[in-house]
C-alpha cells in the first residue's frame, strides 16, 4: 500500500506513520528526516535546505521531488510506503502523481490527521528529538539519551516558538490546499481525529484505512 499522511506539524504523523509502516511492513519515508540527515552530513542538498528549515519555511518542490524520485527507485519501496511530511504543496502532489504514473503505480489512500492549533503548539514546544535516529519525545529534557539508540536528545531549531508559529502558518497557506487537491483528484482522503493517546489515535487510523 502507498499512503500519504497529511496534517499540520506536531499532529503526530511521524509516530502514527511509524506504527502504520510496521503494520504494513513497508518503509516510512519522512522528507524532514531525509533533509535533516542531509544537513547533518553537510551535503549540497543539506546546505541549500538548512536556512529554510530553521525558519520553518518549505524547501523548494524540485528538491522534494528529487528525494521522492530516489525513494521510488529503492527496492524496499516496491511493495509500498508510508509518506510522512510529503506532500506539502499542490505542485508536489502533481509531481508525485506524475512520478508514480511513470512507474505504473498510484497512491492508495491519503490520511489526514487533525488537531486544534493550541494542541500542536503545546506538543511541539515540549518536544525533543534524538539527534541520531530522530525519534521524538515529549516531556524529556534536551541532553538526555534516546531509549532506542542512546543518541542525545535535542530541541529541533524549528521547534522554537517563532519557527513553530511560522510552520503552522505555512501549513495553512501552502499545505491545506493539498487536501482540496486530493479530494478532487483522489485517492480518497480519510480524516482522523489526532487528539488522544497514541494508541487511541492509532486505532482510529486503522479504522479509517478499512472504510
Ligand atoms: P518535518 O520534519 O516534516 O516537520 O519537516 C521539517 C522541515 O523540512 C519543514 O519545516 C521543511 O522546511 C522541510 N520539509 C520537509 N518535507 C518537506 C516537503 N515535502 N516540502 C517542503 N519542505 C519540506
């Protein structure tokens, strides 16, 4: 199955995407993770994307479509994938559709996670992230260690309050129109209430996949 996860920053796409990918035995591809790895490695793509990411702005569509192009040439994505954090503009939606169609593939489902803005700000301002494997944590201080890999937890520069506000604005301006685009062009968009414990939201997600 090939699934796109949509929803504002902090809504829990990463956490739920991880569960879904495990359940479907397909990779979870998060463009944010790919870009943060590129920044850390100091590649050309990372250096070009770094400033926009720190402000909470989007990186250019052609960079994202280049990442997607690489993703779909990976053998582990042949059976499907869970795409987290992509697509974020209608140009990316069109680019992904064209790329998949050139490979004789198409998306199966779009899952839209929803939560009130105050909840997103609360979650993001209390979030730390493993600098090594990118696992997110809530209620854990920067400098403590990741349970999964022992890496050091850090506060992402774009989880600082000014960048969070900008990311939410960018979502409303540039990414919300993608919902209308998928409702028009397909595949089916299933909306999921993302307020609640991860297990509760996970159960709603699985139910939404099967309707
Ligand atoms: P995320 O981890 O999904 O919150 O992404 C972190 C940052 O990476 C975003 O604020 C953007 O700067 C950049 N980014 C990730 N995915 C995309 C995308 N599909 N389009 C544009 N920028 C992206």
